[in-house]
C-alpha cells in the first residue's frame, strides 16, 4: 500500500483487516502502475542484466498483477483468486483486464490464474469473461480451478482457509509455468 500511504505497513489479518480494506479502496490502478514501473526501473538500475519479470499476486494483488503485466518487461503473470478483474474505470478508464489487453494484446504475455472452486467471492462468469477476453486478445491464458478449495486457499497462516492439496498442486503448476 506504499503507493497510497507513502509508508510501509504490516497488517495483521485479525487486527488490520479494516485498515487494509480502507487503503485498498483508496488505491487506483493508475497510482499503482506508476509505482510498479518505478520499482522495476530501480531494480534494473541495480541489476541491468534482469530483463524479464514474473509477477505474482493474491486476491487484490491478483488484480494488481494484471496491471503489472502491462509493463513490457513483464513476460509472465501469476494471479491467485483475482478480485474484481472487470472493475470498471480502474486504470485509465478501463478495467484491469481491459487495460492489460490494451497494453499487451498479441504480445506473447503468459497469464496463469488460480481459483478455488468453492470461492463464492469470485463469480464463474468473471472467470469465463477473463478467459474469453484474454484469449481473444492473443494473451496466453491458463486457468486452474481447485474444486474443493475456497478463497485464500494458498495461505497457510489462515488454517480455516488453507488447502494443502490445492496449494501443493499450485506449486507444481507454477513450476511448470516458469
């Protein structure tokens, strides 16, 4: 949330969720993308041999990972249970998916998205629309749905949500993707 607050904050799930939601609602795709591109510039200034990046995001971060994929230096995006990929007017008047298509359509970008089949916070219609739009735009898109898993299934610090089987399967899929 540094791009919104100007400071680093570590938020605990139990005590910091309200603060996280508050800051999340203030963040714009435009502000994030500028911050992200500057971060890549700084990385490359220190490590000029790094020319390609893979970006991973979870939930809200999955939405931001789609925006990060707009940068020409990003060649792969991994998005776990992406929240609101079709949120209108999120970046330059577009949804995150529309912005990604506008910037990288036909570019060879590869996107791997993970979902829990029991995740009620992400509509099947949104997943289908994402798959259709990215595929039609020439962006390589792979979707993995773990049927018995719910939202945040990869987070082993939240035992009420964690699914070892889905998390382990995701690791296998990520390694193949990389």
